[in-house]
C-alpha cells in the first residue's frame, strides 16, 4: 500500500493545506496536538472502559489491553451504554475546539468555522471483523454541503497493526459513490466498486491528525493487536454552507439529549455554542415543520419533531 503524504504541523500554510485537500482529498498532519492533552482524555475514556469490563484487569487502563470476551460494538446495547458515558465527557467535546486544531481548520475552511457538536468516538476491539469499518464516504451519513471536512484523531499511537484509517487518494473528485445498504448495519461501498486512485495508509500517532473531504472514500484497517483502538472523529465546515440539522440533534428514540450530555460539565463555554451562529439548514426549519406533520410512517414524523425541538 502507498504511504500517506504527510506534513509537519509547522510546515503547513493555508495554500499548501488547500492544495493537498483539493488534489488528494486528504492531508496527514504530524505533531499538531499536544500529547498531554490527548493523554488526559485517553485516561478518562479508558477508566470508563475499564469499569465496563472491556479491559483486562491487572494492566494500567492506559495500556488498553482488551478483554476479548467483552468485545462489542454498535448496535449492541452494552456498547451503547458505555459509549454514551464516553460521549458525555466534557473533555471529549473540548478536543475538537483545541486552539491548534481550530487554527489549522480555519486555514482550510475560512474564518466562518463551524465545529460540528457531535464528535464520534471509535472504540474498536481487536480481532473482530464484524466491527471493522469498511469503505464509505462521510457525506453518506452527514448530508448537508459536501464541502465539509472530517478530522480523525487517534488518542494514542496507532501503528498499522492497531488499525488506523486508510484513504482512497483522489476519490473525492468523483462525487458521491453508491453505498450498499442491504443486510448491513452500516452502509458501505462494495470493495470492487470503490472508485479513485490508490489506497494509502500507514502509522498515525498521538498528536497527528488525518484531515479529509466528506466525499473522500476511507476505511479502517483491521485491528490485529491486543489493544483497543480509541480515536475521535470531528467535522468542520463554513457555517454559511448548508447543514443537515440532524448533525446538531439526537433524532433517535434513545432518550439522548444535550441536557443529559451536559449534566456533569464544569463549564458552560461549549454548551449550545452553535445556536449563536447564523446557520443555514437543509431541510430548513419550515420544511422540518411540514415533515413533522406529513412524513410517513409515523416514526418519521416523530423523528422530525425531535429534531425540531432541539433547534430552538
């Protein structure tokens, strides 16, 4: 496999960053985030995982040695409960707002920077093929404007055997690619149908970030180690570009809410920060109101109603 094209954080300019994203669909930035900040969040996350029985006793939780008998993933109920504890961490939400990350994403997006408020934690057990994330484009799940960017952040060193992301270079230039949904929990692009250049990959370590376009095809490498792989995805865009409102809301029937997420936070600084921005929704609020009254089946009406209630 071809190796990532990479830059040191100190070498990047707005011009070089935009050129790399435009031509390759991604850029790997080395040593952008301070390792102490990542370690602080990793310690909080691994303590939750240890308490849930996901890690082998007798080891420092920071070593992430997996209890393979506890292997689980979305949509397993046990996974959802533990994941929600991770999602509720204040430090989990603070990381996408790190000044070093905001600085570099402003170089790419511009001054009107929207940090999507729902980062995604990836808690990946080793040697579990059913939990491996296969080829896809983030736009399939996000909607809104395609000019949106994902930043993948490992919370620890990720040599190839732990399963860092792989990228199909130049795939963003080919537009949206068909995803197979049938009999799959998570839609994916069939391997033989992936369009673009070569797959690229390699080691990604704590402090490094992988930035890519919402139409860039990517997948996780298999985790062949004895450790959990713990990483975070966050998304960024110009807030004047259209946004799918479901990226701000909890649309399912799980009872999740921002109030529950914020309950244990010590600061109000990041609560509802996006409500201060003049966002352009697609569908718009008036379209959501119409869908909340007319969509079929009734579960769809309930979903739109839940989204609307969280936008006001």
